[in-house]
């Protein structure tokens, strides 16, 4: 089979053999490692108020820091999200973990806002390369380990692990920083050890790509889908972007809403609210995996709309309970739409270009999580927080509904 750049690279020949217990076990090891690495990326979420107090920067800078991470992810996806198709999954997984370790050490030893921005960008770049690599690796490991199984199982695990890992980071950061000493150091030391263990897992799991003897010439990311499914892929990418915009809101602005509107400054509380929204995204994918694809999308957009309305009401009346409940409801909807998008990407992907196709879907999702949040951060300088939340919620309802409606046209 030929790649978009003209070089041969195929999934490992083990695909043709009976199910392998080694690959089934490796599937769960990679899923665990993927979740742990994703958790590292969101551990700073409840710590931003401490960085703000330490460095004296305005609230707008929190959005800039988040944007640095988002642009790092998009850069990692664009320049490195597809190269595991011919360099191998394990090699790129290890490179991504090494990048995260560099970011982690910067958080521990460098204590200024410039270093914080750079560390977040580096963290995002590593995750950009990792997300598509790990997602493709999981699909291939499951295909080798359980060839008789529906491929949607691997897509479900990969799409649930992503927000599930993201959900754990704020909760762990909140716990480790609320009562224990050195709140800006201890969480990262803990994750340094975790990332070393992740690297060990990446080192020992089986490779699933036959690396070509002659390395093809490098080209940046291109979305590799056949022309007949291109429109469906674009619709799925728009739906992923719309749903991830909601996650961007919770990871970047929850602290500001709780502090400025509800006068709640607990780091554990901030982490818990974000955990609720992101955790619901992961749980809903597992709980409703048996739904038909069309019903899953319809339920997903319905939950997002209802959840964002509750979030808006909670913000306007200053109700922490409503704000949190709305986050959980919207998060559940995000999970269903994101799972549908990843399943569509895996289904449409040429096996030799799976990394490229999945990277394209994640690139769309992280564009959605980054760009609207930057706009919100800028507007926060002039617009009251409650007004901004309601306006942002209304915009996301329109965008998410329109993009999901497009995806529904191709879904049975």
C-alpha cells in the first residue's frame, strides 16, 4: 500500500495472524500510558491562580498560556502527528514522552512567566505528536490482538482515554496543591516519575508498523482520506472542533468564573469542576457506546445544548451547583460527539495512513479548543465574566449544532 508521499508503509504483518495475547495486553498498557500523559497536560489548570500571584500577570495572560499549549498541540499534529506511519508508533511515542519530560523539568526548575509559556508550548507539541500516534497504535494493537472484534472497540477506548486523562490532571493538581507543600513543584515531580514509567511502557510494547528500509522524504501533515469520504471527514472534523471548544472553556476559564463570579478560590474545587466536565466526557462514551451512531450524535448535541444553558444560568445567578452540573451534562455530550468523530476517522482511514487521518481529526478538534478561547481571553479584558460566559455558550451552541447537523447527514 502506498502512502501520500509515495513510500510504502503498512501495519505490521502480525495482522494476518490469529489474535495475540501480547498485543491484547499491550493495548491496555498503551491506553494507560496515554491517559497518564494526557493527565500531565492539564495538571496546571488549578495552579494558574498561584502563577498569577507569583508573577503578577493579568487574567488575560492565563488565556495566552493556554493558547501556547493549544498552538503547541496543533504544531505537533501538523508537523509530527503523521510521521509514526513510517517511523513507527513506538519511536514517536518515546519522542513525545521525552518532550513531555523536558516540559516537566521546566515547570520544576524555571520560575518565570516566559518559561511557563515555553513549557506549555513544548508540552502541547509533544501531545500533538502523541495523540494521533497513540490512537492509531491502539487501533492496530486491538486489530492484531483481537482480529475478530469490531474495530469500534479500539476507537471507543482511544476516544474515552483522551478526555479521561485530561480530566485526571486538574483533580490531581488540585489535590497535590491544596494542602501539601511546594504546590508549584510537587505536582510536576509526581508526574516526572509517572512519565518515566510511561516511557518504559512505550519502550517495551510491540511495534505495529513495518518501518520501510528507505525513509520517505518528510512532508508536513496532510489529511489522507479518499475523495468519496472527504465531505464526511470535513463534517466530522467540524463536529469535533465544536465539541472541543466547550472543553477549552472549562480548562482555561473555570478558575476565573469561580473566582470572579462565585468568589470561590479553592484549587481543589477548580480542579474538581474541570474533572467533572471532562470526566463526564469519558464516562458517556463508555456508557452509551451501544447507541446507534445517529442516536449518539443526536444525544450528544442535545446534552451540549442543555448543559451550556445550565452553565449560563449558574453563572448569571452565581450558583456553583448549577455551573458544575451544567459542566457534567455538556461534558457528556462532548464525549459522544468526539467518540463519533474518532470512530469516523478510523473507519475512513487507509490502514497505511491511519496516523495522518487521525492527526487531521485531532488538528480540527484542537483548533476548536484553542481559537475561541483566545478570543474569550481577549474579550475578558473589557466584558464582564458572566456576560462573556453566556455569549460564549450561545456561540458554541450555534456552532456545535450546525457542525453536528452536517455530520448527521452522513450518519445512519
